[in-house]
C-alpha cells in the first residue's frame, strides 16, 4: 500500500533550475529521515541530501546549490536544484526511513525521475 512517487525531472540548460517532489502515500505512523539519492551509469548511487528534524546534510558537490525541505502535513520531500551543471545529470531517487501502520522502521524507495542538464 505504501509508495513514493517522484516528479519534476526533465531537460534543463546549464545554469537552470528544477524542483523535484516526492510524495509518500499510505498509513504513515512516523517519518524519521528523508533523503535524495542520484545515480549515473557506471557509478554507485550517491547520497545527495538528507533531512531529519531540523538537521540537513548535503554532498560536497551540491552544497550552496541544492536545498532539501519537507512538508510533513503533505508527506512530501522536495529538492530545489539551482545553478545546475552537466555533472548533475542522473536519475534522482527519494528515500524515506519511516514506520508505517505500526510496522517496524524501514527504508522505502521511489522509482526515480530523470534529470538531464545539457546545452
């Protein structure tokens, strides 16, 4: 019943901006951590940003350009991406570590959304 659905990806010029969204659905008891990952062919999946309570963390490669935020009432996590570079091209995945319907704490994944930065 639980699922995460990403949206907002697409093709953008270098220097442009995109805002990714990820909506979690289901009977959610408590969210502990929400994260954004990305993956390109031939490389390991990389943690881009994470948020838990009032604490945020970012990969060095995106500091100052990306911002992670949440809307708890809507069970949604966002990733605002500014000053995009070709190196940011990847499939972006959201991840939620949460407890659903009284079940044990567990990591849930979305299917991913493609971001392409090209001139």
